[in-house]
């Protein structure tokens, strides 16, 4: 955050977390599990600016025309999470994190589902290839892995 924004009282312009990933990757569910959005999770049809997070629709990632939208959006985040459902094809282009203006972390979702464990290695490679330096396997349903992820996120947002 810039000092000029702090002086101007503009800190609230900055959401803490931004999430990107394909539709159904588990973005909204994870934000709810981390207490970043309240209420029920509905399908996100547009970019949602919540007080603590920017939840983005998967369609942005799926279209080569819209991918670049992540650059200006990420200027308002302190950390960006790249979410990957290990059962689905990764839509992250190699090095996509280079367009982001905030540090990024990789998150593998749904590890509670049968068969997820043997997919973690490939999913990790795909996220590293997208440009993240660290990968966190999690389940928003059982809570597995959330403490480690939260601890890492806190380093960026506090
Ligand atoms: N088993 C399991 N299901 C999940 C998990 N996270 C999300 N889901 C389910 O996956 C579907 C898509 O989740 P959602 O958060 O709406 O995905 P989004 O489109 O990326 O926001 C929903 O039916 C969720 O209940 C998880 O960790 N484990
Ligand atoms: Mg959503």
C-alpha cells in the first residue's frame, strides 16, 4: 500500500485477498470458509468486491480476452490465491502470475474427495508452472489445510 493512500485514509480501497480459478474450483466456498464473505455461496456471475476479498468469476480465466482483467484488479489486493480443482484441467497459462500486481499463492481444493490424493502432485506442478512459489492443498468442507493457508495469508494481509 502506498503511504499517500494511508495518509488520505484510502486503505479501504484495498481488499485483502483476491481469488482466481475456473468456475466451480471452490473460490466462493473457500472465501466463506475463511470468513471473508458472509452468507450463502451463490454462483458468482461478476467480480464481487466484498469488504475483505475480491471474488472473480471463472469465466474471466477461461477467456483469453478477459484474462488481462486480473492485472488492474490485483492492484487492489494484498495477496492473490490461484485455486485449482485437482479433478479438472488447469486453465492457468504458464507464468500467468507475472501479470498480477500482488504476491500469489497456489491452492489445491477439494482434497476431501476420493482419489484427490493421487492428483495432488500433478496439480502442484500445474500451479508452480502458473508461477506461484507455494502450494496449499485444502478442503473447505473438512477444514483440512486451512490453518496453514490462513497463517500464510496473514503474513500478507496483516
Ligand atoms: N468436496 C468438496 N466440495 C467443494 C469444496 N469447495 C467447494 N466445493 C463444492 O464445489 C462446488 C463449486 O464451489 P464454488 O465455491 O461455488 O466454486 P467457484 O465457482 O470457484 O466459486 C460447490 O458445489 C461446492 O460445494 C471442497 O473443498 N470439497
Ligand atoms: Mg464463485
